[in-house]
């Protein structure tokens, strides 16, 4: 039953290296994820329905997580992360950055901008096992947003004060600080729990 639940999760893998793209695709499929691979940040935005310098379009593919290389020609993984997090329709999609270079300032910058994880290449199966909680978190945010929309557009005959309380609770939940700890690399190359 667990495999059936995981197969509904769709990961968009972005890497300009064919070898790395094939490796990540194989690892993701081994972990029972649906996978779409592209070779650039701009193609990733197209798959997500967000064209560069244009308004978002409806995307037919529901992507539950984006995993992207940091160093790519044109749009870097960091640039892609920023575009996703700036988009009101995509900001809840978890983004994971991967790189072959262990640069603490780069890692911290990506995590501060909203990346869920930063993996060092070569990515291994044990790394990918850490993706599922991020996907589930992204899914729950989408459901909360849908519930908030339903509440705010409801023409129910309940009193407005009851409706406002539900809205305030939904807004508070969206603004609640992230209680999850996250491993971060510090400048002294040691791991820090945040």
C-alpha cells in the first residue's frame, strides 16, 4: 500500500548533465516516484507552467517536488529556486538543490531562500529517502490553501464572526514557524541542527 501512495508523487529533476539526470531519474524511479527530467531551468519553468517574464499558465503535470542542480548554464538552480518561491502558484512546491561543490555559503544561501535540502553529488538512494516528508509537507500546504479558499468563498449562512475565526486560524497556520529541524552546513564544515 505504501508503494501505491508514493507513485502519485511526481518529481521534476533538473540537471544539464545527461549522466547526472539519468542517475537521479533512476534513483527516483527506484524509490517509486514518477519522474520528469529536463536539462535547464527555463525548461523546468515551462513544465511548471511558468514561462520566463510571463504570467503562470495552467500546467497539466502536477509536480510535487523539484530537485535541481545548482550549477547550470543560463539559469542556475538558485535562480530557479527564487522564481519558484516568488510565484504565488508554485511557492509551496518543495525544492531540493544538489551540487558537486561543497561551498557552505552557497548551501546556506539556498536554504535561506527556501530550499528544503541541499544534497552533495553524487546523490545516493539514502538522500532520496529524505524527500518524502518534504513532499507530504508540500501536499498539506496545498490542501490548507484549498481549505482556506473554500472557507473564504463560502456563502454559508453562518455568522461572519465564525467565518472570520476560521479564516484567522487558517492564516495563522500558514504563518506558523517551521518546527522541523534541518541539517545545515556551517562555515566550519560541521553540521548544525537548526
